[in-house]
C-alpha cells in the first residue's frame, strides 16, 4: 500500500467521504466516486460493478448528490481499489481537490434541446475552477453547487449552497446565480453572461471562505447569510447591491416522480430506474451498463433522486429490463412506496447493527408512504451512526439492542420520543402518526 492509499484515521470519520478520503462505516470503508456532470459511461458502469465485486461487498449507493459509493471495502483493499480508480481517471490529485468538487449537475446535461445553456460544459468549467483555485479548498466540507440548465428537469429540491441556472433572455442565454437562505430556499442575486458564470460563482465561494475566517462556525450558505447578513456576503463577493431582473423560470418537473418510468416516447427519450433504498447491487449496475451500451447512447445519467436515467433508449429496446422491474429490482413507478424510505444494510450487512434495517424498511414502506404523498419520510437506521441518511427525517427508527427507538423530525442520533419498539410496535407508531 502506498502512502497515498493509507486512510488517515483523522479524516475517515467525516461525513463527506471520497475516493482518497474513504469513510469507515459499520460494513467497511465507503469509497465515493464523483463523476463529472453525473455522466457514467456504459464501460465505466461495468468497471465499477467489477471493482465493487472485487474489493467491496457488491453494494453501491447512489448518494443524494448523485455520486456513486462503493461499500464494504476492507482496509487492505483500499490501495488496490484506489490504484484502479486512478487508472480510470477517477482519482483527484489530493483529498482537498476531491472534496471541493461538490456539484449537482442537470440530469440531462448536454442532451436536452430545451435547455438554456450547456450544463455539461458549465459543470466541467466550474469543477476545473474549484480544483485549480486552491483558496477555495478552504470551503466547508459539505458546501456545494447545483447547475440547472433551465431545461426539462428542474433541481429546485436540492439543498446545496449556490445555484447556477440557465435562463433564456432577450439578449441570449444567461446564468442566474442564487444563494440558499435556507435549505432549498433560494435568493436570486445576479445574472451573468454564460462565460462569466464560473467567475461569479468563485467570487461567492471566496467570499464565504473570507467571511468564515472571522468566524469558523457557519458551514452552509444559509448559515453564512444568517450570521453575517446578505449585504456583507455581497460586498465580500464584489456584487454590490445588485440584481438584474429576470423573469421567473416557468414551473418545470422535479424529483423522482419526474424521471422514473418509461419516457421513451418523449422528444428526448429515456427510462428512469430507481435504486431501491438508494442502493444498487453490482449486478444491477452491470445490467445498467449493458442497457446503456447495447440499447442506448452508451451513457447513464446520475440524479440526486435515488434514480438513474438511460437516455436514448428506444421503446422496442425495453424488454430486457422488464423482468428486473417486475421482480422489484428497480424502482420504476413514481408511487412505489420504497421511495418513502431510506435504510442502511442492517444486521445482514453491517456488524454495528442489531436490527434488520433494510428488510424492516421494506416492511414499513407502505406505512411510511402514508405519512406524506411524496418524498422520503422514514429513515430506518441499524444504529445511531445514521450512515444512510445523516440528515433529519420526519420519522427515524434507530436500532438499539435489537429494538427501535423512534425520533420525530430528527437524525438517527437525536433524542427519541419512544424507545425499545419491536417491528410491530414501530408499525403501530407509524400508523398512529399517519394523517389519515
Ligand atoms: S448506520 Fe447502519 S450501516 Fe451505518 S454503522 Fe450503523 S448499522 Fe452500520
């Protein structure tokens, strides 16, 4: 194992893992692979499926920011895995560069004829700037950007810090810059020519770094805005008080409901396949690679909605995937109750768990769906580490000593309102919480 490959114990416990900075979880190390503009080639899908079989536990997460995470990597396999990722061009020069490349791309970047801008090119340019401007490496770990090309699919629900959206104006395409003033609540601040958009985004990011020098506490844009005020942020970024007026973007489709299923008869054909509980097996990823390579344009697109898209599939090419969908191996329908639940592997896949979180999540999914008509409402966690979903959920069931503690509107490690529930008692508690 080379020095590069040795995991630094001081680093691996963070919540923002990468390939150079793997995170230790109950089922081994988690190695996150960040793909530029969310584009996964068919060949690369096969490679990653193979690496997951060889060095991991054949489970691959699709993260909420559209990254792939190989799970269950033993410490002695980290070096060989990183070496192979380097061969594939998937390893950054250092952990700081890797960590700052936090961009959620438009799922159909570069393919959507209705888009205002080329989102793929903008993602690549922003990524290059973040990697090369080392002053920006001081951004807090979770600080992120979203690029929305203004096309068919919106990214309104993605809780990152700065949003760059393509807009069509009378003067041609422009980029609207917005900052988050609360999770997924946006404040427009400037409109820039496309060629200046990366500079303006870097100005904002630099301002955050500078302001945090004075007070290291705020980590997300909405916290920075609250702590220092928007005026101070704009001044530090050199934006003045400005905001050019743009017409609001027309409402567009957003979320898993917008992409799951068969869209092969649309002008831009694709199929949307969800990862049950946010996780594929190596075999599923390999199948997606087969489909994309043999029956479509050779690309898989990752989304932040626990789903991938295979663009360019023709309706007559669908039969091979049908048996997998029929067997429930992919989420294909927008009303699939599994979309309401996120869970970790549980006792079958992790030595820290005392409950079968994944299987129990599946059992509870119909009840979880009754808590709200859309979105994720239930997190079933094998233990208080909450690996599968570090954020809050409407209801979290945290495994402890073979039973569940129930947390309302909180995280796996928050104070529970009920303790020591069996699966049946958990189901009963969920039933009581449902609004009808
Ligand atoms: S949350 Fe789940 S995967 Fe993470 S350590 Fe606990 S049991 Fe394991």
